[in-house]
C-alpha cells in the first residue's frame, strides 16, 4: 500500500487525519520519514532479526508454547549435568548455564527435581469439548473476517491467559469451557460487522490480543451456553499513520509491543511503553488493562500515552473526534475504554504520543545494606522528582535469585566477583542475608544522562548505597524479559508460582511488604505446605505519593492433594493482606475474574452500580460476555 508522508504539509496531514476519522479509506499506513539517530528499544526483539515483521504467526502455537510462557525454542531447563541453563538464541541469556540457581532454589523454596510433573501432551479434537456453532452467524461474518477457525489447537490457545491456575489446569488436562470459534478480523470495519452479527444472533465475544493476561480475564465463563467467539485482533497489526509534527502515531490494536517498537524505531521514534510482557502483549491489551511500563518515569503509564482510542461496542463505535492534548467537555469517555477489560467493546485503534529515540541509554545498579534504606533512597529520588527512566529495588531474596541466575563464571570473573563480595561484606559490613539491590536505566542526551547519574548516585550514598556497576544493571533489566520462563521450569517439578502487584503509599510500603510475606508463610503452614514458601518483592514504578510493589510467590506442592485449591487460597490471602495494609487491588494487572470479589470493597457499591449501568446501556445482551471486573 502506498505510504503517505505526514509531515509539515498541513493539507496532506489534514487529509490523512480526515481519512482516519472516516475509517481507512485514505490508505495511510505510516509516514515515509527516515530513521533518526539514537538507541532502539531496551527490550529484546525476540521474534528474531530486523526483517521479521511479526512477533508470531497467525497460528501462534507454531512458535509459542500452548501450555506455558513464550517461545518454544527458549526457556529454562535442567541439563544432563543437573545444572539449570537457559536454551535458545532469542535472548542475551541464551546458552548460559546457571550453576548457583538450583542449589539456591532448593534451600529457599524447596525446589526438588525428583518431583517430576511434566505436562500432558497437547490435546486433540476428541479431548476437547465439541464446539457450539451458530451457522447463520458464521455465514454472515465470513466475508468480514480474515480467517475463521474451529481447529482444536486454535481454540485451546485462545482459552486461557497466563495465570498459574490456568497453566496448571491445561497441563493436567482440565480444559473446561473453551471458545467455540476463533475469528481474526482485519480492520475496524470488519470488527463492526462481526459485533453487529453477534448482536443479531446472540453470540458471545471475548476479545483476544497477545494472550498474556494474568487475571483470568480470558477464561470462558463455564455457565455460558451461547456460542463463544474468541476475536483474535492480531491481524490488525499496522501503524496507520505517524504525525511527525505533533509526535503522534495511530496504531491498530492488535499490534504486538515488540513489533510496534521495532517499526517506530525504524522511523526514528519510540513509544517508550515497556511492560514486562512487551514482546508478546498487544496494544489493545495495554489499554484494556490500564497497563504500566518499566520506563513510565519518562514516558508515563498507558493513560498518559494514549491520546485517543476507538472501541466497537454492541451499541456502536465509541471514540472522541479530537486529537488535542487536553479537553474540558465533561467526563472523559476515553476512561470508559481504559481498563474496560473486554466487557464494553472491542478496542480497534489507539493514537499514541511518541518521542524521538533517546541518544543515550545507560544502565546502573546500587547495593544497599538492607531493604529499608533502599526504600528510603527510592522515596527520596521520587521526592526530588529526579527518577531515571527505570528504577527498581529488589529485596534480599530477589537479589540472591538474580545472583543465582548469573552464568557459570570464568576464572577471572570469579576472582573479581570474590573481591567485590569481600569489599561489600567485610569492609562495608553488609550482611549477605540482608542486602538488596537497585537496578537503574537512564535515557536521554549524553549531558542529561551524566547529570542524572551523578545526582542519583549522590542520593544513594546518603542511604548507605554502593554502586554495583553498569553490567549488573543491564543484566537485571534484561532479565525481566526471561524471568516469566522460570515458572514453566517450576511447573515441570511440582512447583507452583505466581506474581502479583499493588500500589501503596510510601509510608505503608515496609509494613505492607512485611505483612504480606508473614501472611503467605503462615497460610502455607496452615495448608500443609512442607517445604519453605518462597515470597519476595520489589519496588518498581514510583510516584509522588507512593509506589508499585511487585511480589513473587511459590511453593513445592508435593504431597498436597489439591495443589490449586491451596495455591488459590494463599494468593487470595495475600490479596486480602495487601488491602488490609493499605494497598490497591491492582496497579497494572487489572481485575479480570481473579480479583473481582474485592471490586465493591474498593470502588464502593455506588461505583459498581455506575459500572453496571454503563455495561447495561452499551451491551444490554452481554455480547461482550467475558464477565470480568463486575462482581
């Protein structure tokens, strides 16, 4: 399709914007601007080389795991020598052996390689529920869809997200209700036709993007008797236009994060939104869950980046016909779309703020004697409003796990590491069982980065921090994109694990972290967990009034008759403790079905009634029938 430059020519730019507001009739895809200088994405482009244009193909199960996280050719495993290694070539950690990780996990979490629990084979047609097919609906949408499939493999991978509960269930052959049909639309207009047909024939639709959701939002309601269609948005994966003068870009909602960043980088721009799931999650999913990225200190959260979103509801298309930076025209309808989690409509297009790529990216790390001064340091950085692009403080257990994931050292590096350890522990008096670490990433011009670096390290010294080196910071940041694979290793050896998050005021962080850890340990004992329960946390995104705290929890379930029941109880107990300690229900994972029992407590009964009234008005027949958020 012909490229249209959206630059300094007002008439041309207005034409493209008019075409966008009317649909895709203008044919605009992206500007023909040349790539600029600067550094590209800080996330690994794991789909491969630059010529690869998509994170995964339409039949995603060809390259992605059907029963776990990420790519089939990548992940943690136990080698023949008993050492944990990371296989594959997609990530910087590919081929690395980690001799310290298994012994550490055995001590702190009861990890046991003799407790094998490998996944059952991928099921076929005879193993899954027969699809419920509404023939008239299928015939009506056929001209308005790229592909329609009732293939068992397609249905299965669209039946779940990535909570521990969901993955354990499908690995053990508990499939439950799954979509009856998978449909891939190719444009906003096709989505409109499909939703209209669903209203006409009373068909249930569940939007599907990258499938990385961790709140049970993609689980099909077991009581749903209608035909369920999983509407896979990933064929809608284009940048429709770039406005270079106003630094905005209009993007189809099915575009995967790493593809968006790669294509913007080719033009010299960045979106800057890097959630942990960036390489596999979609633009629409970011908006639907109110996501947050690791570099939000510079670029903002998703609500700060989105200028305009377009959503098809059963009552029509919701959008604002205005692209200015702000307006005062009553409640912002944009916020009906942000965080809607698939209950109101299907997000089809998003207009983002974009920026030129930064000239310089530099990593750093700081070691603190314990978690408390580390939190005080991060709080002071936020108070002075000098936070770098990313700043994350890990507690002692996460610090140890990070060290355990280092590859097998050479003779020289082991000597260097030993000398560093001697300096930190003997001469500085740090306790290896108390110390914690902060990883940092700076972005900007060389001058800006130098000034910010000097200021951050100066503040850290006031709280007993010691610089830990650039390489540790780089490794800690990039580890974010492979850490999700380690849960699959645990599932192979009777170990259940999950992450969950909250936001909390600064003066409650230490108490909340302590209370949640104590509660999880206590509930593990009550539930008969015999091995140590792993529970750790880190402070991630920071704000003037508080921060996001991100927890990891896991345990060896050997000898437990109902592992999922125990796990769900412990996770719910942790959430109850978070709320009792002043934390939020969620910072960026959303509500889904997993947390909706606490929504009324959080939003008030009046707030829930308002949400229900909005749902009833735009979708009276519950066509968007995923049943998320609302209790």
